[in-house]
C-alpha cells in the first residue's frame, strides 16, 4: 500500500486536517495506545496530541523506555508508536521488550531523515511499520496507511524511507551532507578534546546548546561516544586531524 498523496488543488486545509484526525481516531478507537517519542520530536508529539490519538482510551505519551516499562499494565496496548531514539535507550529496545510482553501488540517505528536503523534491523526487532517523521509533519498520510496495513497484518514501509536511505548511501560515500557547517565546527572542537562547557565558551552559546549539538552529531554519525564521533569525522573527511592548540573559529560561524 502506498502513502496517500499530499493535499492538492483547492482542498480546504482545515477540512483535510479534520478528515485525517478523524481517520486516525477511528483506527485507534477503543484501543490502548502507547506512544514513546524523544522530546526533540516536538512537532510529531504536538501532532499526535492535536489529532486526538492520545485520548480518550489510555494513550500514554512518554519519552523513555523506563517510563514505558513502568506504565505497562495488564491492559496491554494494541499499538506502540516509538521513535528511533528515546531519552534513555532506543526505540528498537522498546519494541523488542513489548513483543516479549504481548505477541499481539503492533509496533510502528518513527525515523528521522538522519536515521541509522536499517529496514532489516527494524523488522528483526519486531517493527510492523516504518514511518518517516517528515511524512507526519507533511501530512502525507503515511501513518494512516501504516495503521491500516498492520490492522491487516501487513508490514508497511514508508515510501519516503527508501528515498532517504538512497540519499544517505550517496552522502556516506563522500561525506557530504552528513553534518551542517555548525555541527562540523563543533565536531572539530570535540576532536580537540573540548568539553561542552569549553565549546560553549568558545562559540558563545549555552552549555546545554553545545550538549544538544554534540548529541545530534553522535546520532547523525551513528556512534555512541565523543571519541568515536571524532574518529568518524576524520574518516569521512568532515574534519581534519584534531589539534588541541588550534583555537581558530571558521569564518562566518562565530
């Protein structure tokens, strides 16, 4: 089943939104749904709330695997929707755990354009559908298509996933497009051994902003440590060999 086409012509945006919201509510009506999404996906979280998928039946909107486990009850959710990254773990871990609790639960994995999860990994973990975050934001109808498919026990892969995956392969070949100029700048400072506070002082930004940038860089490079991020940055040609004594700031990024 292919994703619905975005709104065309003179269609009423408000009516289109209401129709999609009604369809989502109908699909999940009288069903317990657990939604566990990283806080940074604020647009997705907002849209779930506006579309009513978080109520009236138990619709838990959480951010971590720990919260999901603590909230699990005898009234097993029919549907689990999770993002690739959670506050304390990853969506695949949540999917694996929920499948051990109930073999009938359906799982939808949300991925961003910078995802590091392959289709094979997602399906092996037990995901019944893969939907791109941008598809929800752009209202392509992919989430509706996904729910309709898994209700029929048919796996669903968002068409946008294949496009993004092909583009990522091309980018990884030459290292282009992996990081923004600002992220490349921060990665260079990480490679010099600077901590978040030092980076913040160097670039005149808040320490929390520096921390968020570093975490985003690690996700984009699919690594679990600052050292690994530096190594990957050099390997992809995103930064040069680290030099702690190099205190220069690339022009235009200060």
